[in-house]
C-alpha cells in the first residue's frame, strides 16, 4: 500500500500551488482527482482537475458507497474521493497526494490512519486570504462572501492535522512542504511537531 498525503486549507491559502509543486519535484507522487458537482472553470480538464458530474449522479455514487469520503460544501455542491481512484493509483505503486476539503481529509485519515499524513495550509492572516481570493478574479461577490464565511469553520479543524503549514513566503512554504512529505514517504509515519 502506498502513502496518502492530504493537503487541506481554506480557498486561497495556496494548497493547490503547493500540491502542483510537489507533483513536479517528487517522482513517487500521483494526484488524486476528486469528483465534484461544481461548474467547470475554463482552464480545467475533465479527469485531470476533477471528475465533473451532476448532483444526481453524485448522489447515486454516494448511495452505492463509491466514495471514500464526500462532503456537500454548499447546497448541491459536492466534492468527494472515489474509492476506485485510490485503488487505481495504489495498483500503480504510487503515493497519492490530495488537494481536499478539511472534512474530507479527516474522513480519509480515519479510514487509513497509518498510511495518511494530513497537512493544513494556513494563510498568515484573514486579510491575506481575502486579497488572494480577490486577485484570482474567479469569484463572484456572492461566492467570495461564502468562502470567507467558511474560513473560520475550516480553521477550527487545523489542530486535528499532523502538520500546520503557514503559507506566508511561498518559496519557504514549498521547501518546507517538500521536506515534510519526503520524510513521511521515507519513514512511513507522521511524527512531526505541530507548526
């Protein structure tokens, strides 16, 4: 069995940037593509960024227990990890990296406690998070407001993670993430001080 490395964070904290970097520099890693019912963004590809599906299709897969974890983030906006995705990558002898919601991360960690390293990525401040989300230009005023409201709830999970990574200076954050992940892959268990 391979390792599962979970990166969770509020939107705009930088977890996707960190995950993309790690995929480039650590050969054994493969990305776990999540399923979602949210609208596909113009730059995203089916099966690469997400498996896009309708809410009805997603609910049918929930009923069939096809997900290791799933969450309804907003009304009819679901995200989840297909069991078949983990099994496929483990069959290929890969360690799996996730860009995932905090609740989903906790569900995977509970299902695979010995194989999992859970890292919470945190912005240095709430204002930094708001600035990053605004700068992306992908959020409507309403979706920005929803994401900011979720920020406090997501922060309440941080102490349940193996490691808290503050993304202040990106180059330092990327180096620290590499060090943490490589140590976990080599040693096989999480034994880090919380930061």
